[in-house]
C-alpha cells in the first residue's frame, strides 16, 4: 500500500509550524491585549446544529460522520430504509448524527445559546481552530484550514468596532504587511436598495455588489437588471459605486449623503461610519464593500494587502442576532472580525516578510563518540538545557562527518564535541556552524558564547 | 431547537484553556529543549491508512466520514449497492473514504513512509493534536481528546531511552507531580514466555500481565491457565511477578537474572535495562509492566502519580518497525513516549497543584462614562497595551455598579476610571480589585503601579 494524504489536506512540518505560530502569536497577543478570551469547541457538532445555517451551497460542503456500529445493526431492513433516506437527500439520524464544523461562528452561537445564563455579558471571545469543508481543492483552498475569529457579543456599542479596527491595525503593523482596512455599513446598502425601489432587498444588492472585484461593473449591473431593477435604479447604483473613485473618506461620505438624502437607514449608516472613523481615521470607507454573508446588519470590514494580489486577508462585521437560530429568546447582538491565516502566510512568504530566524532559541548538536562519553554528554546537555538551550545528543556513534552532515542539514547553530581529550581536561569543543568559529572551552564558557550569539 | 454539544465532547472555556496550556507549555518546552520538532497531520486520513491498524476493537471505534455529494449521484441503484456493502461490514469507497484519526502514531508512520527520502534520520518529532474515538463516553473518557507524543525514529540507540526518561523526569518535576517512572523491557517478557514453553507468545503473556493492576494476580494466572500454560509455567510466572515485592532495582535485576538464566533475550533485556538505569537511576524497574500494545519490542515505560489513584499518566516504548505497514522497505525503528494530558489535568486539579494565577499578565477594565470619553479611553488603553497590559473598554455607558460587577465577575485585576474630573486634570483613577487600594494618578504612574503588583 502506497501511503498518501487525503486530497485538500496538509502535513505541517516544523519550519511551516514555526511560521504559522509566528502569525498566530501576533494575532493572539492582540486579542488578549484587547481583553478577548479563548474558547475551543469540538471538531464535530450535532448534525442539526450545522445543517441549514450556511445556505444550500454551504450545506453540501459539510463533512458528515457515519454513525458507528452500523454493521452490528440487528435489523438490516430498517438500516436499508435509513440509507434510502440519505440517498434521497434527507438527513437520517440512523446513518449520521454528527458533522465536522464548517466555521467557528455557528459553534460559538451554539455555545452562547447553551450557556447564556452563566455567561457575563458582554462576552469577548477569540477562537483559533480548524474547520473542514468538502470544497474542490485548488491552489490556496483546502478541505482543512484554520479560522481565527474574535467576537464581542451582548453589546451594540460602536466602541466594539473601534476596538476590532485597532486589532486589525496593530496585527498587520506587527506583521509588516501594508494593508488597506476597508469599512462600510449595511444600513447604507439597505438605504440604497430602498432608493432603488421597495421590492429590492439589501441582500440582492449586497450579493451582486460583492462580485464587483471579480466580474466588473457592467456584469454587476447586468445581474441587477436580471433581478428586474429599473434603469433609474441602475443609474442610482452606478452613482453609488462611482463614489469609490473619490479619494478621501470625507468626499465619499458627502457624496453618499447627497445620494441617499433623507433615508433613515442611510443617515444612520453614515452616522455610524463617522463615529468609528473619528477614532480610527486610518480606516478606508469603501461603499462597494458588501460582504457575501447575509447575517450582517451594521458595520462591515475587509482587509486587503496593498502590495500582493490575493483578495481579502481579513473580514467581519456586525450582526443583530446570533442565537435566535438556537431558540434563545434574548437576542444577542455582536460584531466580529476574522483573519485569513493561510492567505496571510502566503503574503508573508511571497513578500519575504517572515523573519529570517523565527525562534531565538539556539540549537546544539552534541557529537557522539561512543558509550563511554554518554554520561558526560548527558550531564553537559542537562546544564545547557537548564540555560534554555536546545540540545540533541546524536544517538549513535556514527562517523563524525555523518554527524556533521546531519547538523548542517538540520540547521543546528552549534556542534559540541566531547571526546577523550575533552573528558580528560573537563572541556568541550564548540563549533559555530554559521561562522565556522571553533572554541576549546569549559561548559560555562560555551554557554556564554551561545547566549551571546 | 435546544442547542446541545455531542456526547463525549467538550467546550473549553478560557479558564480551562489556560490550565491546559500551562500543562502543554511545560511539556512542549522539554520536547524542544531535547531537540524535538513539531509535526501536525490532518484531522482525517484516508480510510485505508487507519483501518486494520488497531485490532478489531480499535477499528470499530474509528469515526468514518460520509462521502460528499451522495444525494447528487445519478445512479441510485449503484449507490444502493454501495450501502449494502457498508451494511454487510465491508468498507466501500463510494460511501466513505476518510476517517478521523484515532491516534498520532499511525498518521506519523504514514508521514514518515510518504516522505522517507526527504527526511534526515534520526527524526525527532513531537505532536500534540486531538484524536477521536467512538468509545462509550464515561468519566475521564472522551470521544475527542488530546494526545501528546514524542518519538525518535531511525535510531536503535538506548541513548534515546535515556533522553525520553529525562523528559518524563523534568516535565513532572516542573508540574510538581510526584511520580513513579517505571521501566521494563519486552525482551525480558519474551524470555519469560520462552521459559514457559515454546508455544507461548510474548504477546499472550503481555496482555495477561497488563491486567495485573486491574484484576489481581489470581485472575491473571487463571487467564494464563486458560491459554494452556502448564502449572510449571504458572510457577515461573508467579516467581517472575513476585519480583515486584523487592524494593531495589538491583535486587529485582538479580532475581530476574537468576530466573531467566542463560536465555539470550533475557540477557539482552537485562543488559538494556542496566544501560538506561546507569544514566537514569531515578527509574523504577517494574517487571510486571507489560503495556497492551503489541508493537513494542524493547524498552517500555509507564508513569504513575504516587499520590493520586488514576492509573498511568504517561507511557511509551521501543518498536522495531514503524513503517512496513505502509510498504516502506527500509525498516524504521524508534522509541516514543506520550503524555496523558486529560489525566494530568485531573491530577493537578485534584491535588490543587495548578498555580493560583497562571498568567502574569494584568487585566484592566476601563469604565465607560459615555461617548465623550471614548477618544481619551482609546488613547489610554493604547498606551497600557503597549506596556503589555490587557485592557477591556466597557463598551456601553451602563451604570457604574453594573460595570464594577462585571469587573469582579470576570476577575479583572484593576478598574480604571476616566471621567469629567480626570479628563480635565489629565489623570486616571486606578482601583486594585484585590486589595481595594485606589490611586488618583497619571497614566504613567498607573502603569508603574500595575507593573509592580
């Protein structure tokens, strides 16, 4: 049998893990500094928790888990009927009752609904976990990938938008990725749809406008024509989208205010944008920003790197109600942002922005000259490790050039030799593999050399 | 719909996550100091990678994933036949091709076999990831749990056993858990089985002896009688197990050497034990230690807390061949240890050994007196966060007692007040929620107070 990894999944080796941790540590640090606390939910949820929450397209991408012990069923005919149900597109709890989580939002909503009485509101949680989607694998799209979300629920205050914007700003500054952090407000889009005629929904407009980057203005307008927008309405949408040509937030706001006139939603949306911008002047208003998901009701965000063409590397927004899906009477409003970890990784790689050495910890390979030196090496490595230096004792007394080759291949910082001479004189030989420098010294001196480098 | 979490799984809230991280950080630190590098493999593997590797009992506990798009199949009759196959206990790739990983060893073996030519040997990897088993949930046993393994493969040297023993010793010392780290060698068990008669396998003996703790001596012997061991053989096993009554490693080794006589396996096993003990005198020989898994061939380990009755919290051993299952011609020997993270958590909890405050980071709640102070609060929190202090701006200008109640409930270290007076005088009021001490001071002075506490 030839071993293989499932399509759309990846093994992460040490070098990749260190780079991913570099990204995640920076994000986590900002989450924690801004008062967010971690949450972890299981890899799988009950099927009914997930189904029907992501639209028809989403539902099809959910990985369902086969119930266990099917082969022990005492009534094969009954089980056959259950299979028939699955065949005809229904869910059948006799066949599958669990599914891998598709995102972090719905499991979070389930958690909040389940524990509502016990949770102090507002609740600020971050969650960094894998999710799974049965998407067709392609470059940059995987069946297992990491989502990284922060949400504040139980508060409608715009201060939350300000805090989340600051997190975006700080994270990408720390990562040295130049970005544009865009903001819009769904209330402005609602106003636009109302202006286009009472029969048009905000969602129709949002879904069409969301494709602007991909398909261009003319095709967006065509799509809206197909949705039976009048030519007058199309003209309004054109004027609306044209604001993106203006260079300052002030000009954009002024233009939109004129376009939307006395519409209450429009006025509210514009007011909210102004409030957030007053504290976060680094944000860019982008009225063409729509976000595909239909549960956003207020501010929406998107982050794009300015120097790399890769689409968005972050996004989020405000929602009015997270938990009514789970029968909670109290409506839990909130706002959240998320980071696209895989794409951020690609941006850092492409722009060569990963630090050359991610860990400051020095690594030493202790050369093995045979069993008579093991006790000594064991003692030396204990002292070095006590000083936070990572040591590997080469386990077999192979030829010294093989051991050095290993040291180079595994990128050790130092090689330490301890043989007959050194044992006698109670010294070690330390070789810096980068500079080639070699020292004959005591263990304490060796530690000093390593720590200073 | 009433929200619920799947049976046998858990949500981890912040307090639990911090405690789990406390454990995992200590373990990871030792792995890294001993030269191990991280590896991560996907949550699911191809079904054929996992099936047939864990015995019949294990196979039944593997969570299989339903193929996607079943409902779109254009030939329902064919799919029906596929279901029939699954019904009759066969695997059918039209129904399921993937399964959640059951442990970390087999995915690691798959990784090594897949990448053998590219990997520098010896390979030292650690892996801390979740695994899933469709076990009946019960106290302390979950369907999703974390495994934590370190293995060295590509080397038969006993130095590896020494290094891994040191990791056990250091980790439990750092966790302040008094433990007994037990060692035995499968070669000694092989010798015993040979002594009991040529038709007896080491595995039979190992499986029976492994139950000693649970079922007691008499039942173990009964089980061996059922396996048709002669009464002479039973007498030998009794003498063998009686060595556990002896108090020192030396006495045990001497006794066993006499019992096993000239048996080559026995002599080898004893010699190996002596070599490891020479550098790791803190190990306890336990000849009744057998370990259930049948792939161990040399040293075996088990760690038990001395003050809490909970069974083993760590275990491992040496195996001759990791990868032949995957068709690799080169046989890859290795040795590994694993930590039972969930049980370690329970031991620390039961013995009250978790540090009172796991994080040193101070947390501050900034009281919200209304929108006119938001700009000021935003600035102050920026300065505090720059000094590594975690800040939460209470998002809504609720009554001050409600905000204080929140601060207490969420265990903030400090509350910071910034209202009309403070804005005018460019000061803040800082209240230590533990001591009750209150200071009217500048932001810099507040930082100093917080950092000193």
